[in-house]
């Protein structure tokens, strides 16, 4: 091939580009690790805008139902080359819990997580109690068993709300006399989107969400059933925050016991020593 000086420059330039492309190609062709290749396509998180509903139909307990916290994510996993099994899903932990039911001057009942309250731990698992560390194992997780030839795309979602019963009467007495005067609740949670390698235990935090539920109900126990409770501010909950920088998962968020099994119902009287009404299950 005969080349004029101008052509030869072009020729070299083309060679250079081909070389550069080859380089990029060879980097591309090296199999990427799961960590490098998993993609979170979309994350949504919200707390429903409806206020907490209060049910006074029972003469024994007041029931209330808070709006739902929801989180969902669309995830893409490119082909997995090796014989690896990964589970991607939601893990939740409780960071803070204030949950008081006041009975006028008699005292208050309080659901407590002693280790969290005393600052011994930063967070406690909110797993369903079966599928540790996962929040659940239906819509909450997806498992990919390698090797896979194609992209795997899926949506995983979770939701949470509170639906407790609170006795109208003092819990440590046999009396049904309605004395419940107010309910105060303030709880914070961290919810992580996580991928865990079932073989090695390698854990990748893909997303971190923080949320809070606050509840204040004032009650006039002298009024007839159905007319006692009033929902106070905040009627609409603060929206969850999807953090720009992920937070590591504390150990206690991954293992037993979960919040349900560790919680204690205390009676804290206006005068005198506190009494354990319901001990922890764990
Ligand atoms: C996120 O919300 C948008 C708007 O409501 C919806 O179209 C989308 O499907 C949601 N994505 C996921 C992963 O839930
Ligand atoms: C979820 O966990 C329960 C309890 O361990 C188990 O019986 C059930 O088969 C699991 N379901 C799925 C879809 O993995």
C-alpha cells in the first residue's frame, strides 16, 4: 500500500484507535465481579399519606393502625459466571423506640428494648424472626443461582406498619376501669437493600433508607366508647430518606433476637418501682 504522508498519519491514527479499543475490549471481557456488576435501577420509599386510624369498638382495648412504610427496588444482575448463589433483599433494624401508654397519675405502660434503651446496642433486627437477617422471604428477597446466561431483573419490596392493642385499664390490675389517657410513640428504623453471597457470606449494601414513625393520641377515658381518642400532630408522617451514602449494617441488625422477641412490657407507676408485665420471649 502506497501512502502519502497525510495518509500515513491517518493510518497511524486509525491503528492507535484500534489499539485503544482493543484495550477497552480486553478490560470489558474480563469477567466482572458481582459487586461491580449488580445495578440498582430504581428505588422507591414512602410512608402512606393516610393518618393513623383509631378503633374504639372494643371495651377492653383501643386499637390503632398506622400508615404503611413501603420500600421497593428494581435490580438488574448481569450474567453470573460462577457457581455462586446470591440473595438480594431488604433488611430492617430498629434504632430507637419510645412507646408509652399513659394512665393519668397511675403511671404508664411502656414497650421497651432494654439493650437499645441502655445504649448497649445501636440497632436491633426487625426480621420476621424466621428468615434472619431478611425482613421476610416472599416479596422481600430474590435469590440468583449461578451460573446464569442472561440478565436477571426483578423487583423486591417490603412494607411495615403498627397495629397494636392497648388496654383501656391499667395492665397490672384486674380492673377494666378505663384510665388510658394518652399514647406516645416515636420509633426510628434503618432499612437496607443488601446482596449476600450464600457461600462466602460476602455482604454488599446497595441502598440505605431511614424512616421514623411518630404517634400522639390523647384520650378522655371518661367519655363513652367511640368518643375518647383524638389523633394529635404529626397526623402526616415524615417521608423516609434514601441516603446518598450507605451505612454499614450493625451486627445486631443481622442476628437473633429480633425486636419482637426482645421487647418487654413494663409498668412504670407514678409512685413506686417498675414492674415487668410481659418479659422478653428471647
Ligand atoms: C417507583 O414509583 C414509580 C412511580 O410511582 C413507579 O412507576 C415505579 O414502578 C416504582 N418502581 C418500583 C421499583 O417500585
Ligand atoms: C419462607 O420461610 C419459611 C420459613 O422458614 C419457609 O417455610 C418458606 O418455604 C419460605 N418461602 C420461600 C418462598 O422461600
